[in-house]
């Protein structure tokens, strides 16, 4: 297996994984993220300022001829300061999970509402090192731009990977619900609400995808009332956590 080095950091990335397939600029940013420099949580004021600044870099449009085939759900479970992280790749055409990756690591950043990206973002960015099949889109269990500072967990991950990313949350953190839409204080549509049996999913853009496409993809991935790639990643992370306790 061949390896590459980022000229700015000198850290080896495996070319046989997604980390070795993304662009040079994204690789360097990937290294910054995983080393904790951009995700360093100093205090809420610093973190909020960083989110506002980074939100200006989020793109809410589709790439030309964008026809995603593989969706990757990402999730993490916790036991104290230990994180159990999982990613599951779902084939849109065949409607099946084709790959799952997991890892366990310690986490030092505490959970603060509205700042989950600083705790979980680096973990989800790192899981791509374990994936062989390159996903076209990442699905994250959290908010995207439907966030007080327009920069939720899915934005952290999407910007870090420079890949189309969607936030799929189980509750509404910010904005006003109106029919199947989420509106901000200016009346701008920042998300959609998908209804499945006995539950709702709040979808918003993470990065490099339109809201319409994001909503369509999440809706298409719903199997037995859940977005399949996210559900599988969740189950894998819980199983990993339970196995560690036994």
C-alpha cells in the first residue's frame, strides 16, 4: 500500500482509504482536524466565533452531474471519556449495507449543547481512515446549517472532509417548524422535516449539497422507519460499546 505525505504537516495518509483519496488541500485540513487544532474547545465564546467564521465556507449546492451511489452513516456512542465510533456504507442502487468500520478512542472535550462538533467531529472525520469504499455522501446524526450559528456537527465533518455531507437530527435545535420546513428568524428555509412512522427527522445541509438533494437522499435511505446507513452505524457503535463492557 502506498502512502502520501502532506507537505504542510508531514503526516502519512493511507492511499488505499478515503483519507488517501481526497484532495491535497483537504488532506492537510484533515490532519489539522484530527490533530485537534481546529477542534480545540477553549470556551464557548471562542467556539461560537469559530463556528460563525467557518459557516461562511459552507456550500449548499450540488456538484455538476451529481449522482450519488454510496451513502455513509456515521455515529458515536460514549461511556465516560471513551468514544465508540462507527461508519456504515449503504449502496443506494441495491439498498443494502456493504461495509462497516469501527474504532474506539478517548475523548477529552465535554458535551456542550450547540458545540457537539468539537467533541464528535474529530472522531467522525477519523473514521474515514477505516473505510475502503469511497462514499459519495456522508450522513451525520446531528445538525447541519439548521443551527444557531449555521455550523452544526455535519458542517464540521463536511468541511473537514470536503465532501457532500448531510445533517440528520432527531430533534430541532434551532429555527421554526412550518409544515415540512425549518425556517430561521429571517424566514429562510434552512432545513426540512421528514416524517416516518412514529418519528421525525430534521434534515439540513452539512456541506457541498443542496437541501433538496439532501432531503431526497435521506428519504430514499429510510428503511423500516430509519435512514438505513445512520441506523446501522448507530447499532454498530452501541454494539461496540456493549462488547467493551463485557
